[in-house]
């Protein structure tokens, strides 16, 4: 479930308040056991050293000391586990919410967003939140709980020690905050450099072929290496600040403990203090600063999280444009018979629509080709049909066999882009991306329908033949037919294809066009095309010109029976 009002560090912290509360309570109980443990230890040492007790006289106290030690360890372990579990659940939920939000933003809304930037935010950015919730927040709470327990114990033992600890303790957070302002600026710069480095590295990989063709691959590698070196330098600056923070903490902690030891030492020599109280205070003084040390060690987690939240908030702030409502069962409901654009105006700028008051209808068993010059709105029309772009005016509706209008029907669409993607794996594995449960007979059936079965069976290993990334090892026509077979495996009621015969040789073009015409039977089929082989098979041609639609039956087109 999304929580749009809770997308800040404080909001996220409140969402796992129960987990963090349990972790703090367990940590507080461990702190109480620590204080009791030190009190028992001080009594044992005092009895053995100054009251003539034998070890046998202290067996009960030693057993209590051991029980307190084990209990404290178990409670602290449980507190850490609860905090880690809550943090893992929250970061998983945040990543899921952000992915769902990006799906609703859609490709149109993500135009201009660097892929490397989004990948870095979804990966390293959200991962940077985990130490903040698992370590920083519980330790910040314990930085209050344990020192107060120690001060409460010391105030009953020695007033001077209480004054020293009470005065020097607050100085540590103050000076850490002063150092932290500088550290935050460096962390922001480091995070920005990481985003730029991720984007540059991904762009270099994607354009490596072009760079090699123009002889600029070495320059690109050098540029990425330079950015990596800048990131390394900034990271070292962060480490320097971290060491400085630790040095500040250790200085004040050592100074405070030394003052307590000197004051108590002088009073012990004068006979104005007893050994057990002095020893217990000296045992408690380092523990007074221990939560501050732990907090200091995790302070960089807060700075990392603060820097990462900038990128996360930017992605959450992107306006939602797609009407995607999740994947549903394609067979649900009566089959669609038509899709209509009714007085639709659409575009990307409110004052500059690409399509203006268009109206057209796409019917089942009719192969419709959308054509027109570049920039007239073909892509915009397809995005409207796919639900990736909401209309500024009008509506896009679908009607089933019962005459019922459907507001959300995009889950019944099968979409083949101009450059379909195949992944590294076998042909069967690529086809089963649409339906992991498909059996071999079903794969053969859809391959035959897409005119891909003959070339698949001619391969050395048939459906088990491995193909490379993006279909390496196959021709353009073969990739298109495999993509068509894959989308047919979902048995969509609406089939939309974008320039499926572009960049194909005449023979491959004819085969792909024939396969698409065959697939039009029994479904609404819409093809964006310029090539004559595809247009010749259309029963309806929708021509776009100046944001307007000119549609009508093709003079040589046919209707395809189911």
C-alpha cells in the first residue's frame, strides 16, 4: 500500500515505529542489565580486595554476574535483529512503492530521466536507507537511555563525578553536529558524483558500439575513469571527516574519564571516598560515552540517507501519467470488439497538443495500419491506446460483445515495439517470458502462427537454441517473428505493433507482414507502418496529418475471420 504522505525520513521512521520501539525497549533492558552487571562486579572486587572474602563466598554473586552478562548479550542481539528486520521490510516496501510509482509515471513521464540515475537510486539509494533505520535511529535513542541510567546511578555515588559527566557529555553531540554540517556537504557531493558515475557508465556501455566505430572508446573510458577517481577522492574526504568526528568524541570522552579518575583518586588518598563507589563510577564512566561512540560510528548512515533521499524524493515527485492498473487475467470478461477514440486531444504540453479532437475506431478482425509522416502523432496515438498517456480531452473506450464499455482494458493488450528485446537464453526461455508455464506444444503453436516455427526447427537445437543479448545470432526478421510469437503466447485481445517491418529486407518484410495479418484474426490489430507490404494487407488505414485523423477502409484491404 502506498503512503504518499510518508515519503520522508521521518515519515518512513514512523512507519516502522513499532519495530524501532521494540528494539529500543530491548536495548533499554540490556542497558539496565549492563548497569547492574557493573554494580555486581564492583561489589565482588571490593569484597575480595578489602573485606577478606574468598572466591567461594562470591559464587552467588558470580552466578548473578554471568546471568546478567548472558541476558544483556541476548537482549542486545534481539534488539539488533528486530531493528534489522524492520529496516529490511521497510526498504523492500519503499523499493516496491517506487517501482509501482515509476510504472504509473510511464515511459512518457520518464522521458529525460537518466537510466543510470534511476538504477542508482533504486539500488544504492534505497540500500543507503537501511543502516539509517537499523543502526542510526536505535542508537540515537540509546544515546539518551544509557547515559541517563548511568547518571542516575552516579548521582547516588558521587556528586563531583555526576557534575563532570553531566557537563562533558553534552559537549560531544554539539561538536559532532558542528563537524556534521561539513560532512553533510561532502556526502551530498559524493552522492551526486555517484549518480553521475552510474549514468555515465551505463551510457558508455549502451553506446560502446558507436564509440568503437568512431574510435572514441578510449576517450569514453578515460572520462569514466576520471569520474571514478573524483568519486574516490570525495569518498576519502568523507573518511577524513569520519576520523575527525571520532577524534572529537574520543578527546572529550578521555578528558571526562580522566577528570573523574583524578578527582576520585585524590579523594581516595584523603580517605573521603570508598573503593567500591570509586571503582563502580570508573566502570560506569566509559559506558556513559559508549552510546555516543556507537552513535558516532553510525552518524554517516544519517548523512548517506539524507543524501540518498534527495534522489528518491525526486523520483516520487514525478507526476503519474500512465493509467496502468497492473496485470490482470486476459480472459476476464467478454472479448472486446472495438476501441474508439472519441474527440480526443492529447500531447505533452498543455498549450501544444499533438493530436487535436481526433476520432477513430479500431475493430476486431480488421487489420488497421496507422501511417503518416514523422511527427504527426503516431507515437502519441499508440501511447494513448497503451494507457501510457492520458488524454487532455475526450476519452478512449473499448466495447465488448455485450455492448459494455470498459474504462480499463489495457491489460488485454499485446505490444511489440519497433525494436523488441530478446534476452540471453534459449528461444524457449525468451518465449516463456510471456507465460512461464507454457508447454512445448503451446510454444510450437504460437511459433507457427507467427511464421517462426520453420526457422526455429531448422536451428541445431530447435527451441533450445541459445540466442545472445538483443537477439544476437538471429536476423532482424527472425527477431520480429519471435517477438510476435511471444506476445501471442499471452493471447491478447488487442495487438499493437510499432513499425514491425522497418529495417527488414523485402523477403523478411513479406513474411512478417503475412504473420501479422494471420494474427489479426479474432482480435483488434493495430500496426504503425510506412512500408507498402504492411499497408497492402490493411483493411483500414488511419492516416494522421497535422494532428488530425483521416481514416477509412483500404481499397484492397480484407477482413480477417477468426
